[in-house]
C-alpha cells in the first residue's frame, strides 16, 4: 500500500507537511528551513538552501507545509525535533497522487462477516431451540439477525419473488454505512433487561441502554449529582445518579442545578420505579432480569438499537416505561429530556427518535342486549353519514365493522370514550416539539385508517340512537376509520396534519400470486390505509428475550466476544419469536435513526416533514407484482371488499428502503451526501 511517508520515485520539490514534536521547537525549525545560514546552531538535517513555506497553518502550533525534495524530506525526518514529514494530504488527496490516501475502512460495530438472516422461524428453518441450549452447533448461529434488519438493502425484495423463499437463511453481508450514531433513540414500552448480551458491548462489558427516568437526570445535569454526593456506579461501570436522586430531579426544583430550575417538573415519580423492578440488575440468574423487565420491552428495544437485531447499534439507547409512573407523566418527562439534554459541539439540538409499540383500543360490540347504531358515508363527500343502521348481534353487523382478524371481532383505535385528555395533550405537546421524530405502531386490527377530509373519516358506531356523531359527547361515538392514540397526537379532530410516523407490519410469507410468484404483502392483521406511511419487517422476527419458561418459543444465542464467541450456558440470554406492528415499529425506528443521522448531518433544523418528504421521494411505491395491493373500492357499508385479505386500503405500497448499507450505492433525491463516504 502506498504511504505519504514513502515517496520513492517522485521527483522535484513536493508539498510536504512538517510537524515538530513540541511547539517550542517550531520557530527554530521555521527559521532554519527558510534561511540559508550555514553556521551552527543550524541542524545538519535541515536543507542548507532556503526552503519555500507554502502554507502556514495558523490554527496549529506544530505544523506547516514546505516545498521539499524526496532526499530533503528523508533527511529532515532524522532531526530529533521532528515528529513527521509527509506529503501534504490537503494538496494531493484529490489529484494524481490520491492513491497515497485510500478511503478509510469502516469501523463496523458488527458483522465483519456474513451472518444468518432469518426470514421465518416457525417451520423447517427454525433456529436451534431450548433443547440445544449448550450445543457447539450454535456457533453457526453467531450474531444472527432477522429479515427486518436486512430488508432495507434494496427497493426490491432481496429474496426475489419467484417461489416462496421462507427458508432462505443463507449467509448475508451486512456491512453498515450508517448505524444511528449520535441519535438519541427511546423505546417507550414495558421494562427492558438492560444486561442482556444484545445490549452489552463485547469489548467493554458495558450495556448501551440507560433509563430515561433514572439515568436521564445525570445525562442532563451531571454537576448537580457530582457536587452533592448523589452518584453511583452501575453494575457495568456506568457513572450515574442514585435512583432516588434521579426520581426527585424530575419533580423537585431544589434538587437540580440552578440552570435547570425553570425547565418544568412533573408530579412525584413513584419509588416503585427502580432498576430491580423494571430494568434488571447486572450478572446472571433470574434476579438479574427485573421482576417487570423483559417480555415486550426487551424485544422492542433489541429491534430498535440492539447489537445484532437492529439497524441502529450506534444510537444512544434509552428505555422508558410507558405506563408504570403514568402515561401523561412519561410524555412530559420525554419532552423535558429532549429540550434539556446535551447538545452537539456546535450547540445544535440532537434529534430524539421515539418508538412506541402500543395504543389504546376499543372493541366493536358483537352480540349485545342492546342496539348498536352505525353510520357510513356512502356518498363519499366527507360531510355526513349518508347510510345508517343498527344491529344487536355479530351476524347483522355490516362488513365495514367486521374483520378477518381478532377472532372475527374488530377493534378500532379512536374512541371519544377512551382517548384520555391528559395523556393525549401531553403527547401532543411532545409530538410537535422540534427535533422529535416519533414512530408508532399502526395496530394489529386490520383497520383502514384515513385522514380528515377522507370520505370514510366520519364512519362511526355508537350506543345511542343518533344519526351522526356528537363530538362533544364522550359517551357517544367511536370513529372506526381514524387512527388512534398515540398515532393522532398533535392532530385535532378537524386537522389532516399528522406528526407521527405510523408503521405497518410486513408479512414474512408474502402473498401467492399464481405461477410461482410471491409478492411481498402486509401482514393480515396489520392496520393499513392512507395514514400508514410504510411497512417494515415484523411477522416471525427474532428479538431478544430471557430464559425463564413462559409461553414464548425461546432460542439460545451465540455472541461474538473477544477471543472468540460465547454460547449462553445458563445466564438466560436468548432470542424469541416476535411480531406484529410491535416489531415493525422498533425495526422502523432503528432504520430511520440511520436515515435521520444522514439527513441531520446536512440540515440541523431537520423536521418530521423533511423526513416524510424523503420517504415520498426515495421509498418508491411498489407495483402489485412486488407488493400485494388488491383493488379496494367499496360501494356501500356491506361491500365484501371490506374483508379482502391483506388489503392496503388505498394506502401507499412502500417498504423500508434506504442507503444504510455500503452494498447499495443509490442515488438519493434531494439529500446532501457530502459528509457520507460510500465504499466497498
């Protein structure tokens, strides 16, 4: 390999950067190089001729650029005051001598090799299960991942469309160009087992995950805790505040530095919010899991920012419980966290990316002892329910209120009776805060979700006879084709603006199209429609889990560590089968942490609308031969088309795709890539 130190064969005087070991020697070297004096104290290693200074680096006290010959440069290096003499990169890096400065190899945090990528884990391609817990054969599973992580590598399915390739788990290269570095990514869910190997750096033994509630205050205001003796060292060596002091910081202004007294407070954070309860303790064995950590939140976190199971292993990883201290309180805490966390070195607010895999829902009544009234806009003018009716049992329900999912009993998200004003308002304030990018699950109800102004927006049912919903009566109406909470956070009832990114679930099977063709398809359960922006890998994905027996299928792991690899031998580390829009959302949040990392590098005022414009320009609508998209054009409330399997309900046929892997040198419309280097 060529080196700027090795200039053998280059003739004439060339631009060389000269650097001294100590700034105190700079003036002497400069004087000796730029004069012709021959008497001592001139060093014999310095050319006797007058050397031309071409670039005085005024920002540096040790470096400048001079015109030297090859022989002069070699001799000057021997002077004890000299640190180095090399060809000047600023002069030659883009010219005929550019080969002396090859592009750097990417310091990939993971996968410097091909790894298994599971697209289905329920059939013949299932990973080794709990019966193979300590089997040496697990070495073949080293650092495996799920298909949701790999899917964004190309516009078209990386598995193709010919034949059902569920069992294609062949080794795939996942060299990453973007990994979410510098972005704060919060998974707002149930507890998270932070010491799971999926979150632990194999070289340092430190978990990458912190609790917003308990560690966030130290991240924001470390001086207060250090100056008042309220610090502790976590099991993995992380310096943070004591749990009690962290809880108090959010609610008591006297327990903060002066600079944070007026940034807002919340009500008292319950003493039940502890590591032992929700985030787990270090080490192995059942005590390390946390009594309420693991089942759902650990899985979501692993797919958002895990080492092997996400697209964003470089993101700043944060976990926050969605309801343990009250949903409204958590929304306020996340806003305070975002607005007051450390900024970058130029003083810019760092983006906060939020992943929520939950929502409030209501059941549509089935067999009842009372009449259920409904309204449907057959005229499609968006102003009134032109078709109405009622029923008292499931069989008489119109098809727009039926479903092929959830045991035939449809659920919907928006209901005046279950959208609580306090949490909704706090969530709305958070959603519209600049620099917050919120990804949320569309839901698993196969619901058509539409914006204000759409003909089906006011479709409803209620339990009082009324020919049209009364939006001021919370005992009345459920709107069956609106999105819900939190998806509509920041959006009024008469407002088409959406602040959040609603994520649909991709099915691992696709849809048999005939003639051996299997286009990709949304999962049958996933909600869809114009309000769902795109779909991400979800059904039958691998996610992190713990070993205690429960109803979930568990798969032992093999993980890279210094000097080789480790197979779990009783510590409880394993993976699980995971799915639903609960999986699609963190997978999408991790992917978009990388996209936001890229976009924010060129636009420090990046907004959620900028990202949506990027989606529109760069994640193309796929044709029906590649993404199953049956015709949906119902003529009335009881049209059978409402029960079409895996229907997108006129929503965008988009799947997560973007330039986060260096395998794909894609031309990206409307994006400044000046700070991104692509290399093989």
